[in-house]
C-alpha cells in the first residue's frame, strides 16, 4: 500500500473521504485541501489501495511552536479499517517530525469517540491530563473554542 504526500490531484478524493467521517471528522472546503497540498503536503500522507484513496491524515507543523506537529484529521475508509492504515499514516507523520527534530505530535478527539481514543493509545499516544474526566479520559475545556472540550493526546518523540 503506497503512502504518498497529498498533492493537488488527490484533494477531491481526500475531501470525499473526509466527508465519510461524520460526526467526528468533517470535510473542509476545496480551497482548504488545495492549501494543505500546497503548504503542508509533507505532513499530509495519503494511503492508496488499487488506485483509490483509502486513508488520509491532515497534519501541520505548529507556527508558534515549530517543535510540534498537530494532527487535525485522520480518516480511514470504512471498508479498509483494521488493516493498520492509520498506523502507517501516523508513522509517516512521525518520520517527518523526526526529520525536523520535532519533540511532540499531538491531536484532539471528541470526548465520546472511544474508537479514536483506543486507536491513539494503541499508537503510543498518551491522553493528557485535562480539566475533568469523562469516560476515563482527561478532557480539556475550550480547546477548540468556547464549549469545544476535547481529549488531548500527545506522542513525545525522542
């Protein structure tokens, strides 16, 4: 299964894939994906199976803290889950982070998305202590704006 950097020819397929992620992942605008391909391609790996986009990660290096990479979205096609595609995509982001000597990769998840929490934990991410606990997870208040509480997961890099 090839893992390649997001490029303009794949943006429509990645956007369509992300659209399958409701309620936890939402597709962004076509211009957003054009920008991801243009500005962040090296941290936006895409998995291809038989010529079809089956998985994608949208991640970017922090502007404020260049030693960190934030994973914004991860989506695996429902027909291709449980095949280690998310692991391969996150590994690609990790490899890039290590090339840049980054110290941390982090992401946020909806507090009730137990499948995502299990995936992040299996990939070595640790749930950060939050402001309160729900369903066994540390939840931080207002991470993505007022009322947007999220579980934060971090992967510290050597």
